[in-house]
């Protein structure tokens, strides 16, 4: 082979290697972007939207618990993980879960007219001890009295004093008031039920199952779009924190 032929062959071989590396990079970047884009839109985005529209208290904060973590791996085999930081809450409202008392007796449900927000505020731990719900209520209102109602939710009630300055606000009655009954009002502190079924407010399982079914087609469509834009920078890096 002539010297010119050797030079031409070397030049062609060099160009081919460079083009091959560039093409492989384009494919890797496109595969990664397509997969991560699909996961962010079809799983994380719709999952968050479902929570935001659920009507749950603090739904806005709960949407941020749906995270997305990306793994480049070896380039052509990227992976993605979409997960919840609070899976117990997710599963409970997805599966219409029944809640029962740990002790096997009644489940106390705070009266929202008495407890702001419908929940018993728990103080910080004191000496490693933490009072239970009933103990906290008795610390605030005094001794609770059980009222059984056949066919209905039973009650835990307390005799308390109502604030004159802030109607609807109650406080523990003094020993004198408890003895004489003067100025006392009876309030329902807890409703007691054997069990409570959570409403099915979240559709996360449906969203995840549907995304798995549509993954191949969805990723392929995005791959074609990204591959047609070889100069588009790959912006998706690291776990999603938003």
C-alpha cells in the first residue's frame, strides 16, 4: 500500500474512532435524559399532584416527600428510583386502611371543637418519658369520664371551665369548682370507636402501576426527542430535593 494510502487509512480510522465515541456519548446522554425525564413527569410529578389535590392536611408539605434519585451506572444502563419519605402515610390512604387501638380496646379520636386542628399536641420529651394521649388530656382538662352510647361512638368527657374572654376555649376547673359544680360545662374530649377506616384519598399505586405499563413507550419517545438534539446539555444531576 502506498504512503498516501496508509495516511488516508489512518485518518479514516482516527475519524471513525472519534465519531464512534461521540455517537456513544449522544446515546448515553439521551438514554439517561429520557429515563429521568419520564420518571420526573410520569411518576414523581403525577404522584405529587395527586397528593396536592387530595385534601389531606399539610398536603403541600407531603408533596415534597416524593423524591427522585438518579443513577448513571455504566452509561447505557441508567436507573431511577422514585420513592416516598413517608411510605406508611402513603399506603394507609391508598389502601383504605382500617386503624385499630394497639391495646385492642377503644380508639380515641380527638374532638376537633376542643383540640385545635383535631389532634392532641404532644410536648417535648421530659426526662425520657412521654405521656400518652389520655394522660395529656387529663393534664389539660382534669379527670375524664367515660360515657357509653349503645350503637354510637362512646365518649370521654370532662367538666371544665369555659374562658369568658375567649368563648370556645376551655381550661381545667379548680378544686372548688369541681366540688360545687359552679360554672362547669361538660365537653366531649374524645370520641371512642372500635376502629376507623381511612378514606381512599391517594391514587399513588394506580399512578405507579400505570407508569410501569407506559415506561417503554414513554422512554422511547423521549429518547428520540433527546437524540435529535445532540447539543442539548444534560441538566438532570443528583437526587431531586424539591
